C-alpha cells in the first residue's frame, strides 16, 4: 500500500518545478510536461520514489542507526527541526559545518567542548571567573549550540543523509558520497539526481511540499523505531522463557550425575546375600 497518493501531492504543490531555462537535463525522466515556461514534475513517479525512499529509511531506523537531516534554506529549517526531533534524529538547520562528515572527529571535539562548558556552569567554576570571561564563554557556548546543538547525540557517522535542495547542500552530498553514505534527497528540476541514491522528485521550495514529504519519511522512520522496540521486547521475553528451561535441564543433569553414585552401594548387599543362600 502506498504511503501517499497523486491527489495529496498535487494539493501540496509538489508538481511545480523550476523555469524551463533553469532545468537540469538529467531530470528529464521525472518531468511530465512544460506549462507557461515552468516544468511540471510527474507525480506518479514521485509517489513511487517516495514509497521506495520511505521503506529504505524505515529499515535504517529499524537497525538502530541514525539518519542525519540537512536543510539550511529558510523554507525548510523549521519543518526539518520539528520533524527530525520528533523521531529523535540529528539535523543541521543552520550552516553546514565543512568537513562535518569527512572530518568527523574534529566536529565531535567541538561538541565535547560544549559539554565541558556546561560542566563548568554546573560545578561552580564560573563563580571564580570575571564577568568578561563569563560573557566570552557564554557567547562561545551559544554559537556552538546554534551550529552543533542538534547533532550533540551523534556519536558516530550517520547511516544515511536526508537532504532538502541538493543544489544548496552540495557540500554535504559530496562528503556523503566520498564516505559511501547513502543520500536521500528532494530533487527539483534544476538539480542533478546522479549523486543521490534515493531521488524524490518534487518541489523543494514550497513549505507544504517539504512538510508533506517529511511527514511521510518521518512516519516511516517512526514505524521502524516501533518495530525495533517490539522486537527487543519479544527477544527479552524469549530469553526470559529460556532461562527456566536451562535451570531445569541443569537440575536434570545433576540428578543423572547423582544416580550412578547410588548403584555401587547396592551391589555389595546383593553379594553379601549370595553366600547365605548356599
């Protein structure tokens, strides 16, 4: 069963592409027609591609790995921050820190620096500093929070990247390609779909279009997380059942070991009776 349909995508304006003169010829397979100098995206293909991407995202979430959402354009910032946070996934909604994936250890150091500042605040070290020093550290903390606060829980490289506007986020896409991290992306008619592993052909400028696609994808991620949780509960229950069985088997084994020890004790008694019968 499809996660969305043609009418829903049409209502959200997902079919509007860019001006014909701005198009990327590589997007030709996803373009339905041209109207008033604007390319119209084939929404039947969008439905199929969105389902494919959502299913793949569900499997990534089910495996317990992280998906990093990237959207620094004004129209997508708020939607990405809300939707990604709702499924407990990291996101970048401000500036993309260059080398965030290819130089991940350095980014982790900056995140740790933020944690160290928090520690200074809580353990009373701040009371020994001057007002000027406190102000400098607070400003530094605010800057780190703005750029890296949303990825504070990302302890290792993400398993996938979800990008809105692959032209604007080309640095993030290049880094992911270099490291072999699969890229999911909303790709408009002015973009090159070649570096994107899971292409979702749709309007990447309209709020409604972005929100609808994020709803579908984050819904699939939530399903994956629920299934993972359910499987974990089943595994724990199965292990709980196995434990008494193991104990019973152990008790049986102990009885079997004790049984032969009783047999030799009876043998001398039989031998003792034999001469009396004669």
